[in-house]
């Protein structure tokens, strides 16, 4: 912020010079001219002397005050310039954008920041004076950026755009280019400021956001639930197909035109909670139950969920039709006593055996457990006993009779055989209800399919057996130690082979006792990783085996529960020979890198030759087309673009033969080497096709099509008419 002028100081300067002039003039009149004593001249001059002295003193004060003001303004300008230079330097140094200043007369770089230098791998001394078009040509941006730079210079306005190019690793890089003029049209644009901002991450984030929005839209539309996004006033902003089906209205009739509360019928809960404070509006409940009335007047009971969208005033409303559940709940209320007993016993498949009528009622889960269709199967106690495994049938009958006649509830596990031949294990519970006279009325029970638990127990036993076999047969060293003190509990044969210690020499001792760790620091790192993460993965360690040799191991460990206590299982692999091979491989990579650099130089030379060839081909008026093994156009010269009137992107990749036929050269393809008239242009062309193999490249065959324009070759006037009448026959003679 600019400080205001210190007018008091300038006034003080003027007053000082006035006082100095007054004293000096009085001293001259008293000492040199001897007109009157000094004090009289100073305090009581005559009227003429007073007027002259006041006039000249005022002029002198005004002069020096003006001079002081000019000096201060000059200092302020210098300070502002230095401040501007400092800010510019700080901006260039601190900016994360690649920035440079380009001269407009020769398009060389006048100044740049560190990001620009790092981007083009330049030193500061190399960058200043470097050709700007030469640098941006590396990424293929010369034509686009230079056109924008010219526009900026001509219009004296800033130009911005986004560009993209491929990086060396094959990925896409996006940048936001800004070119700002320095100066104006009247003064002349001598330099421009070029800034390139890396927006690759932003573009990637944008693409990820678009993908996320597409997934959200798919979920929103196909969730099967009536969902809507609601504005603060209750207006439906967006609805899905489920909401259309629930209300009977189309999306156009709902979005932005209807309130969601317009579809609510009479219900104890309308989804709106009472406001906690008087000055706050009512807020929707998170979960609620309402009755929804569609356009036809049909009423359905819905369970709603209200979820505010964080950071906005909108909310997501979802409604699930529970009308069928309400009917089921009403039916269940009629048998509340039965349900209470069944819920006390279990929440799985339940059944009700009416002992007075010998009627058995199954829940849906019971049908699923026995793998039968409820529509084609009527359960009964006799059929249940027939399904029980023969070895368990007597136990089931005894338990059921004991429950009925001795009033004992039972709990047992038994097997059933399904129609498909599969065997399932059920955990069953049952008890009997009696009337006031003690007569049994109903037997209520549940059955739980515990086949998975039996299989899991068997799988656990198999897993323990497999672990034991894998432990001892593994080629890697495996040890189990007590987590508390590191004592070895078990080691496998591979550990004994690598270290040279026998099992009885290790069990009950620690690695510290055996001095296995060659590097104490590596052991500390291992313990730290275990404390932080609970496991260690692929840690390079050095072990000292029994013979004293140092071996390099790749060490991993996890904390497990073994035999009821916390233990550490460690797996290590001897990689001594592998590490030696890796060191040799690094040396080989270095030599290979040198060869790679030599090949890269040869490639650059070949690339230069290719560019020269393309430039030469573009200068030739005849048309040249190169197609690949699939007949697709890969290269062509500028004469092809001129002849067809199409841009490069509209030609490359097209089928060569169909492309030529499209532009009236079908007859020339049928008669290669013969001069024929092209009716669309009135010119004479000779088309030749040459196939050449590329065995040294990829073993395929490509084709070159050469179209020579022979129109300007001299001919007799009478030949012209003959060619126009019969182009094919005459051209063959010509």
C-alpha cells in the first residue's frame, strides 16, 4: 500500500529555508551593509525591507518545498520499480506454472522460471536467448502455440487454451496455455508472457468425476426403489423410474412442478418432525412411514428414508413399498402367541405341529432347508421322519415322544436326506404347549441348517492337516516363535537345512541365543514394523548360520494364535544367490543402457531422414499413397489432400481402394499403367501400384500407389477429341 505524502515535512523544509533566508539577509544588512544593528534588522525591519525579505523568503521556501516534493516522488518511483521487480521475481520463482517471457521480434526467450527450466531440462544460461518455437516443437505444439502468440501480439489481448500431447511413457499430458501481452498497441508489444499450467490431474479427476456420476445415475435409475432429489421447499428436482411408477406420473410432470408432500395420504407419520425451536422450520425425519397416493387414488404404505446431501440444501428421498409387509404383519398379529413362542426358541426356519389335528405348518425357510417346492409338497410328521437319515431316525422319534409325553423340550442335531441325494445336518429345537387340563396342543420348533458349520469344522481340520504338511514340506524356512519372548516353538526342515541347526538345538531357545541376526539394526527394524503394522513383508535381512557363513534372506512374518497363545510365524527365503545375480544384472543393465543410447542416436538420424523424405514428397505434384498390409492408408503426400480436398485426419486410416474409387479413380485401378481421363477434373492420370514386402520390419507386404498427372504432356489437338470420345482405347496407344 502506498504511503501518503508527508506534507508536514515539506512545509517544515520550506519554513526552515524561509527562516534561514530571513536570518541571513538580516545578518548581511547588519554586518556588510551596516544599515542597522542585527537584532533590529531581525526583529524590527522597516516596511520596505520587511516586504522584500518576506517576498524572497517565500519564493525560496516554495522553491525548496517543491524540490523536496519532487525528490520524494522520484524516490517513490524508484521504490515502486524495485518493489515491482521483486514481486515479478517472487512470482516467477514461486509459481508452479511453467512461465517464460518471449521477445516478439525474434521469438527468443528473455526470462523464465525454474518450472519452465525443469520442464525442458535446461539450465538458466541455456534458456535465455533460446528459440521458443524450437522448444515447444518437442511436444508437437509449435503450430498451435505460435498461432496463439501471433494473435496475442496483433490484438494486444490475452489468449488462453488447453493443449494435450503424448508423453514418453505413452500417457496423455494436458496443459492450460495462457499468453499475455506486455505493453499495449500504442507502445508496441515487444514481449509476451507465456504460462503453461499442468492440468493433467484436474482432467483425470474430471474424468473420474464423470465416470462416478455415470455410475451414480445408473444406480439411481435402476435401484428398484422410488427415489428423488428434493429441494428445501419440498419441490421434486430429480426423480427416477421407480418414483414415476409409484406416483403414476411422468418425469416431466414431476420434476420442478410437484411437491413430494402432495402424494401423502392420511397417516400418523408424515415424515416431518416437530421443530425443536420456535424459529426453526420443521425438518424431515431420517426414517419414517407414510401412505402414498398415486394419480389414480390407490394408496400404498411406504417406508421412507431422508438423507441430506452434504454441502447443499438438497436431500435424497427414497420410498420402499411395504404394503405387502403390512398385510403379513396383520396376519401375524392373529397368531401372536404362536409367534412369541417361536421367537423365543429361534429366528430361523420354524414349524407348528398341531397335535390335535396332526397338521404341520412350515415357514418358507423350512421348505428351503428340505429343498422342496411349497406348491407341490404338503409337510407332515411322517414325511419329516422319512427324510431323516436312517442312522438318526430312532434318536429323533425318541426325542419327539419324550417332549410330548414327558414335557421336555429338546435340542438335537440330526441329518436329513434330500430328494436330490444330498445330506444336510440340522440343529433342531422343539417344545410342546398344553391346555389347562394338561393335554398337548401344539409342538413348536425351529430347524437350522448347520451343514456349513459341520463342513467348516471339517475344513478346519483339513486346513490344520494341510498346514502341517505345508509347514514341513515348504522349501522356504518357516519358524513359529512365542510373541512374548521370541522362544522357538517349532521349525521346519528347510530352516534346519539353511541354518545347519538341528530341531532340538533350536526349540526352547531364541534367535538372540543362537546369534542368528547378523545385523542388530535389521532386527530392530523388524520389531518396529511388527509393533506398527502387525506384520512384516519381504524384509531383506542377513543371518549367520551355524557354520558362521552370512546368508541373505527375504523375511516375512505375521502374528497368529497358535495353541491358544499369541505367536509369530516367520517365513524366510534364501536369496543369497539371487542377490548376487541381481548385482551382476545391474552391471549388465549399465552396459545395455550404453547400447540403448547408441541406438537412440541412430534412431534420431533415421527420424531426420524420414522428415526430409516427407518434405520432398510434399513438393512433388504427383500423388503418392502408402497403405499397410490391411489396405489402410498410412502415409500420403500433400498432392493427395489437394486433389481430394480433404484434411489429413479425413484420409488417414481409410481403405485405400475404396477411397480411390470414391474420388473417381475406379477405372484407373482397373487399368494400372494406362493413361485415362478423370472426368471430375478433366485431367489425365496414370495410376501405378507397387507392392513391396517388409520382411525386415514385421514380415508383412505393403503397397504404394503412384498417380502421375500427364495432362500437361504435349499432345496433338486431334488426340484430345479422340480421348474424350474413347478414353480407354486411345490412352493405351498414347
